[in-house]
C-alpha cells in the first residue's frame, strides 16, 4: 500500500467483505500529519484560489481575508480522522476525492449529513462512485463501539447499500460541484455515472476505522463477516483500519499536526 504503513492483518478469501489493518511505521505519523493531513484540513489550495479571485478590487487585505478563511478550521479528532482516511485512500491509489466537504459547513463544529466520503475508484478497469464512512476511536475495546448501533459505521454502510435515494442524493451533491472542479473530475463522473446507469449496484463502499491503539484483527473481523452476509451481490465493500501509534488524547494530534509532540505511543 504505502511505504509509511505496515500491513498487520488482512482477509480477502473467507468473507465477502475484504478487510485490512495497517499501522504507521515508527516516526511516520507525525510527518504525515504535518505534510499531508494538515494541508487537506486547511484546504490550502482552495484557499489560495479564493484569495486570488476574491480579494482583488475589494479593498480587503489578503491577511484579513486569510483570517476569514481560517476562522472555521476545525481540528476535532473525528474531523482529523476523516482527513487521514481521505489522504491514505488517495495516496494508496484506492480512491480519488475532488471536493473537500468542509467547504459546505455553515457551523465549523457541526458535521455534514450524508456519507463522510464521496469520490471515485477504479475496479476491474471500470470507474465507479465510492461512498464511505469514517469512524475515529481511542476505545481500548476491540471492536470499538463506533462500529455498532444505529449511528455505527456498519449500520451506516448497510443503509448506504440499500437506500438508493441516499446514493442518488450523493451523486446530485457532487455533480453540483462540477464547475468548481478540474476536468479530471468530469471524466471520472461521466464514467461512474455510465456504470451506475447500467446498474445502480455499480458502486464501491468503504468503511474506515482510525485508531490510536495497537492493531487488533478483532476490530474488523466479525463486522466484515456480518456485513458480508448482508451485502447484496454485486455490491462491493472494503473495510480498513489504520492504526496511528500516536495517542489522540490531550489534543496530541493537533499538536503533532502543527509541528509539536515528538513522542508516539
């Protein structure tokens, strides 16, 4: 997958839903937070574009405008976890995400409705929509409670699979961003929409668990088996767990992302 990760466990043979557990190699998580995750959270490229297009001719200083853009930055652990998930899936070649959904937040402390992940992936030479959910947990239990219940990741993935109305709402949402995105987005969108038109089961779903605990296959094993029994063919589901090896307590992730905190564990 990525050179900064170690594969701790996987299962692609026994269950209908494959699952994978990866951990960051020593010293890699902090650097990844600084160089990869923070720029995504801060939406740096988008802000530069807004700065170029909005400040000129307004009489408003660039510094003041940057202050407005950065005023809604949210560094809660769950939002950091979502950014980590997107970055890792992108960098592994598993997915492509074109639009940062945090741009749609009217309240920086709130979460967006709908799926956490909306993007594209390539399966068997076909480009498909990818919809996913992300959960972040420091629970000592395996599996953690964020996988269970009505708001748990597994239930959310089930709902995404069977609820065609939700799938169509996500497609409508992302096509509404077309004019804001590069030409490569339009290419991916047309291919994915063509596949979806052939069958509304031509979608890839993904569940991502972000942990600061030691790797444990029990985090995903039973949930993958359960979801495999529920999955409708040819529905495609991936489950990933990423173990940071870096405690998220006392705002340690935020500190690491900003260049502080050097000890992991």
